[in-house]
C-alpha cells in the first residue's frame, strides 16, 4: 500500500493517458480522474480546495484573449479574405516553378498571423488551395502536405491560442511570448518555402508553373491592384493587433479586442457580413471557448492533485537522475512532448504535460521564454503526426475524392522533418527567441 501511495501521481497520470487513448472526452476524463484520486489521497476535505483553485484560474484577465482571438479567426474565415489573398499571391509567385505551393505557404503564414486557429486555417486553405493545385497538375502528396503544414503555422506565429495558454500555464508575459515567437515562425516559413523550391527543381513534374493562359487574364496594373487590395486589409489587421502589443500600447487581451473588431469590419468591407454569419461566428466562438475552459478547469484540478500528492517531486527526481546533463534532459522532455503529440491534442499536452515538465527545466536554469517557444514549435507537430493529427482529419474532410488518406500521410512526412529541423535550429541558437524581445525592450 505504501508503494501505491508513493507512485499514486504516476498511476493517476497513466490513467488519464489511457482513458484519453480509449476515446473518452478530454474534459471529463481529466476532471473525473482528478476528483477520484483527490478524494482517495486527501479525503472529503479535497472538495474545499477545488472552488478556490478554479476561481483563481477563471478570473485570470489574460485568458480573456482566448475567446476574442477565436472570434477574430472565425470571423476572418467568413470574410472571404483568404480566397482573395490566395489568388493574388498565386499571381505574384506565378513565374517561379512551385510558385503556387509557395503562395499557399505565404497565405497560410498570413492567415496564421491573423487567426491563430489551425482548424479554421486548414479547412479554408484546403477548400481553396487543393482543387487549384490539382488543376495545375501538382503532385497529390506535395499538395496535401503543403496545405496541412501551412495551416499549422498559426500555432507558432502570433497571435496564437497556443502561446496565450502557454504564457498562462508557465507564468510568462504573453506579450513577450508573442515577440519571441516571431523569428521562429519566420524560420519555419522559410524552411517550408526552401523545401518547395528545391523539390520543384528535383522533381519538376510535381510542381509545374501556372498556365500562361491564367496569367494573361490580368494586366500588370490589374495585378498590382489585386495584390494591394488583398494584402493591405490583412496587413492593417496584423499591425493593429501585433503592433499595439509590441509597442506596449495595448495588452494582448486589449489587442485581441482590436482584432475582433477589425475582423468584423473586414467582413463588412468584403460585403459578407449578415446576422446569420454573426450567429454562426458567435456559436463557434462559444463552443470553442467552452471547450478550452472546461479542459482548463479539469487540468487545474489535475495539477492541484498531482502536486498535492508530491507528483512534481517524484517526476523531478526521475528526470534529474538521468545521466544526460541539462541539455540531454531537455532532449528527453522535448521527446516526451513530441511522442505525446502522436496521440494527444495540443490543448491536452499543454494542460497535462507542460505543468509537470516545464517547472523541472526552469528549475535547472533553462530560460522559460526560450523553453515556451520550443514547446510551441514542438506542439505544432501534434497537428501533423498520425494517427491523431487533427490537421490531417480537417484536410481529409474537405479534399476531393481522388485524394486518399495515404496521400495526406505521405505528404506531411517532409514537413514534420522540417519542423524537427526548425526545432533543432531554435534549440542550438537560443538568440532566435531571445534577441527580438531584448531589442524591443
């Protein structure tokens, strides 16, 4: 019995992981297991602690940014902006072999910087890009891999829901985290584009140039007007949201409200706004926000029980006893998060693994800002790795019938490798994360 009590935190952690793999709902699994082990470990007095802990989490002002950023992303999805932007960027990169795929990465990065919601971006890009790329004789695997990877850029490019949640969990300024993630985000965008540029030369039949007949439809003047019309509104929104944070004019929560209003105005400008769309946006925002916060409440309870049972000390002892040194242990922690991404959603990893693993690394002298960005880049792979990569499911749901699941799986492999390379670059050169915050502050 003493052995069971000593390892009760690990038993609880294993139970949560096993039930999630069996398909039980995330929020109720985390909350239910926490209540069971809390009652077992502390008795009925445990129920006196929960309301204080939950209230302390729910009144956190920084988390107000979550529903606002979700609203902004869903509203932009309805505005038709992505369609205009993709066509304009395709024209801009038309002369380059593989230019259409490069334009998809470019638009994915801009949409990621505008919405921060991976599901919305992947679905929108899938609906718009996949038929166009197939029509231009692009390889199926390259098409699906490019669209899925570009849709996940919203994970790391601010404003990102992932960064907001990580900032709250790790007690880091969300504004600092947004600034620190800019260069890593650009590194991934560059690596994606570089891969497409190279593969288009190694296998030219995979990424042919856009038909001249399509280009002849536009004069130079019409092309400039089209690109300007597509880029200016979205750049204005990005500057409004991120610029206000970087300049210290607004907090992330206040900037998120600017973004929500800006997305609404853009939808009105593109003449797509009506009360039916507003209702759909509000319903989607409410559902996604409720999902995040219910999981957050369950995770908060899990953290309370885990620490109360001395689970953090147990895990710290197991990890610090490894004979690898600080960076070897960092590799182990990153590997755990990467492997968990094959089976769990990023929200589950943030709320279950990060509160346990991050304090251990910070206690060993690792810069928490650098660690948070490393985790964010690592979590990006969770959307692309089978069997439970959500981007793969989103994309499969909107692709034409000729796209098979295996085409999607083969397509994402190079981009997962690229993400690992990007993670290694950020790990080897911490200045990619720390330089910009130091310059701006």
